[in-house]
C-alpha cells in the first residue's frame, strides 16, 4: 500500500482551513490536525493554520490519545506576533490545567493550579499587547481565575499558596 501523502493545492487553503475549523467544532481534532498539517506542508508560515493546529492539538489534552503539551509549545515560535505567542502560550497552559482538573489523578488539583497560574501570566502579557477592542486575553485570564476560585482542590501546597490570586 502506498502511503505517500497527496499535496493540497494552494487555492484550496481557505476552504481547507474552514473544514479544519468545522472538524474542531465536531470534536474531531485529529481531522483538523491533519488538515492543518496539509496546509503547513505547502505554506509553513500560514498563521491561521498554525493557530488552528495549536487549538486542535490542545483539544486532545484530556482525550484517550493526548498530545504532550511540550510538543504543542514547540509550535509557538512559529507564530509571528508577540501577542499571538503570549495568547496561545496561555491557551496551552489553560487547557493543560483543565485536562489535569478533569483527570482525577492524585495531586491533579495542584498540577492544574500551576498550569492556570502559568496561563494567567501569559494572558497578562497578551493583554498588554492586544489590539484595540480585543479582550480575548482578559476573558481567558478571568476563566482561569474562576477555575481556581470554583474548585477548592485547585490550590498549591507550596509557597505559591501564600500569594493572593483573586480580588486584587
């Protein structure tokens, strides 16, 4: 059986990226990931494909076939904007925290806290760089803060426990 991949036509990129978005909405991140890889094979700097790939990979964090977060973080330098790098670094950390929270593993609350704290730092950086009328980083920061506030097991057991993260 010949498994040589077929090459996507350049003029098909916009439609392919729309399909990747739809597959993510259908909870089929592997399909979205494959499409993004096809786009990136002919347009390695395509920012929309990189962003979609990062999101598709993070969709798999809590799945039965998860992707290691370090692998997803390796894509960040390929994003061209400082805002995008900070924002997507926050997304990766936040989604890793959610995966920990849902895992039910021992000390998962502590691991989730570390991830949420890291995400909040990235979102603060992104918020300072955000374009006008774009509060996405602020909304994500609030989401992380609420995850910490609403889940009593999401607290560190070390020195970070003395810091105040909400109400400042």
